[in-house]
């Protein structure tokens, strides 16, 4: 432990001002063990105690700012641990500074713990939260992110013991001590942190074939399927001659004149039959759809009426 004289030289307090612990230490004390494990950890116990005693006002705000500035090197050191992970170091320092401010505001010296032991996990947690909320291309729940990290570490270990092949899901699950289902979920999350651009060329393509070229578009035939299923029972109810006319016109793509010649009737008669059949089937389909919608609304109202008395 340091002497009182050395401690007073490491940190002085004058109207709430805080000096870092490593500022101009005496030569005789440089070989001794320091009070804190890092040079960026000032002795601010007395300042925090005074901060708790001061009422809200300019004096307290000034002392709070002094404490934040005194511990800012520690926050920047913690931010440096996460460099080269896809985020600019300046942005990480800002996030770490925000975590430091939260730590200063929430720290209670009456609990008996040093501020550094409280601030380090607070700042680190703020940085990790930033990566979780802003750096993932896809929104992944925290549980899945934890599974991803465990699977990633297990794959790294298994790669050294199983060279030449990719570890199986069973081996990953055994090494990470999780179920195979969770291991498969973690493997899927490995590809969720970043995403390829749609304009990125596919591997092995020499003609500029990009990922965008593999995407499909809306299929208009899907609406046709719905219409055909709705009309099918109505077609079965038509007389044979009307069914034949509609089949030749819309499925064999024959003209009205050819249909008239085939059936031995006039082209005008064919036109009237087609118009009458299509109009009747359209009305029947729309009427049935309206009845179904009304029945669904009545059922929904009845369900709400049964739920409301129980909830009250």
C-alpha cells in the first residue's frame, strides 16, 4: 500500500478537481506497486464520495464532468480492444464514453466497490450492445448471437483436431455442449452478421452473373390458379355445349368463327353464349366471396363477444 504522502501526490482534490493517478509520480515511488492495475485508473474515491453528497446544481455538474474526463482514458483503452471488427475506432470511443457517463451516474460508493470494477463491465457492455444492435445485417436475437459465438469457438477448436474436413453438427454440438438443433441455429447465424451485395458476382462466373440474376419475381400465374379453382365448380354445372364453347375458346384458343363452324351455329350465337356464361360465373363467384366475407365477420364478432365477458 502507498503512503499517505504518495497518495496525495497521485491525486489532489481542490473544489472537486481530479488529477490522474499517474501525473508526475515521485521518483522514489515508481518502483513500488501501484494502487490500480492500470495507469489510466485515477484515485477518485474522495471525489465520488463528495459527488454523492452534493445537491443537483452547477457545482455537482462540474465535478461530474471532471470525473468523466479523468476516467476517459480507461474508456478509450476498452474501446481499443474491439478495433478491427468492422467499426471505426472513433465511433467505438464515443460508445465507450457514453458507457462511462452511465457508469459515473449510476455508481454508488456506499456499496464498497471500487469504481473501476463497476465501470469496466458497464463500458464493455455498452460496446457489445452497440455491436449487437447496429453491426448485424440481420436482426438476430441475443440468444442466437450467444449460440453463434459458442459455435464459432467450437468450430475453431475442431478445425485443429479434424483437419481436411468440416466438423459435423453432431461434433459441434458435443464440443459446445448444446443440442444439435441449437448448433444448427448457431451455424445459420454465422452468415447473418454480414450480407453480400445483390450486385456481387457469383463464384466461378466469368460473364458477370450476379446474385441479383438468381432472384425470382412475382408469378402472375398464382392469381390465375386462384381464379381457376373458384370457377371450376361453376364450369362443371354448365350444359355440355357451353362447356365445349368455353373450352375451345379459352383452352384451345380457337376463334369464335371456327367454334361456330365446329358446332354448326352462328358466330353471333357463340359470342352471346360466351358473354352469358362468363357473366353468370363471375356473379356467382363474387356473390360467394361476399357471403364468405360476411360469415367471417360474423364469426369474428361472435368470438370477440365470447372473449369480452371473460376478460371483464
